[in-house]
C-alpha cells in the first residue's frame, strides 16, 4: 500500500522525501496495529475461532475502502490494474495454507514485524519461517508454474462497466459482500478483538 501511494502520479516522490514519507507511514501504521492488538496471537486466534469479530470487521472494512479508493483512482488514470491469470484449485490450496499458517502462529507477515518491533523477540522465529517459505516457493517456482499453479480451470477475468457502482462492475459486488459480512459479524459475534487487554500474550 505504501509503495502504491508513492507511485500515484500527482503524489510521486523521490529521494529523501519518499523515504521520509514511507517511514512516517510505517510508524503510523505500526502504531495503529499495536493499539488494535492485531499483532497479539490470542487476538487473531479468537477471531479465527469466531469468539470475537473485531479483526474480521476491520479486515472487511479495509477491503471495502481499498476497493473504492483503487476504483476511483483507476477511473482517473492514476493507477493501473494488473491481473495475473489464476486457477481455482491453486487459489483454494493457497488460501487454506495461508489460513493454517495464520492460525498456527497467530500472525501474518506485517503483524509479525509489528510484534517484533513491540518487543516480542520470539517473532524472529516466525519471520524466519516466513522467509524460508518464500525461499522455497521461489526456488520451486518453475516446477509449481507447470504443475500446481495450473490445476483446474482458469478463473475468468473480472468484467467491468463504465459505471463504477453498476451491478455489472465488480466493485458493487465487493461492497455488497463486505457490507453484509460486516453486519453478520456485528450481530452474531462480540464486538471486541478477544485479546487479554494487557498485551501479555507471547
């Protein structure tokens, strides 16, 4: 997201200005993550176990806001949409593995970095495992591209229309889905994140 903003033409920065803005945005984003208890494993597991809905609602809301922002910027020619070909079974397998990894370690890469910055030194092992996973996938990318990545039928590219909020536009369906999911979570799950509140979770 930070890189995307830096590449928007009217806001394009370079040199020290770009580095300074990236650092300020990183500090602000990390502060918000810590305050929201996102880097706390207990909080993430509570949401995955459907014992709390705070993180899930924030995640869905970020998808909705990001979708609108990207769509508006795209119509103004400020950003470009690049869609890579994808296939059903590899996407499903990747989602399952990602969910399993998130449940086991209670973090995703960005929250693991935030947890390490907050003083949880044991996050070094989590980040090392993530780095190892990237290395393995990168090393086996040629084999994966010809086997697992082509399983099943190719998913169709999203169709667009001239009207941003038309039912023929993917943005409309994303907003409908996220809105209904947020309402469902709001009325069926506790509103908090399910954390302990003392940030003592290891």
